[in-house]
């Protein structure tokens, strides 16, 4: 059975897409810790990130780096933090979280409640920065 992330990749469930190539996909987390909180996933359905082949994992990190650079351009922050937990959805994923202090990455922090328009604007701004950096 396909994971929710596979359904997002296939367009069966809507998302706020940030970036995509033939192997990886990035979209806004719908329960963000901060504005710009993004998930990066492989298109291949793999449950545990450390089960991804070494070369593929390296390429996923390079893709995530390009997305992080776009987030830094679009969202005021000191850094983009990286987290891999992988317990909530059985599909490997990397959290990219714009941070100004370490406590911005505490996963139990209250989640933001954003409007559809806010999500759309954030996604548009990060996508434009990603497109510019990858053209």
C-alpha cells in the first residue's frame, strides 16, 4: 500500500510543492514548526533512511542542500536545521527547518497554523529561489 508521501508524489493528495527532480521531491510540512519547514523525500518508497543505497542517500542530501539554500534565500533565518526522525510516516524523509535558535527545532514545539494563502506564498517564494539556484 502506498504511503501518504507516495500519494503526494503521484498527485493523489495535494501539497505545497517546493522542488522536484526525477528522483526526489520537496514540499512544505503541513504541520510546520516554523514558516518554511520543508520535507525532502525520495520518490522511491523506502521506509528507513539508512536503508537507502549509499549513492542514492548522497544524492538525496545534495538535493536537500539545494532546497535548504533556497529556503535560506526565501525565509529570514540564521540557518536551516536538518532532522531525520522517520517514525511518523513509513517513507524516508528529511526535515529542513529554518532556525534562528536551536529551540526552533524541538519537534514537540507547538505547530504553526497557517492559512492556505500563507502556505502558497511560502511555497512560491522558496520554489522561485530553488528554480533560480538550479537553472
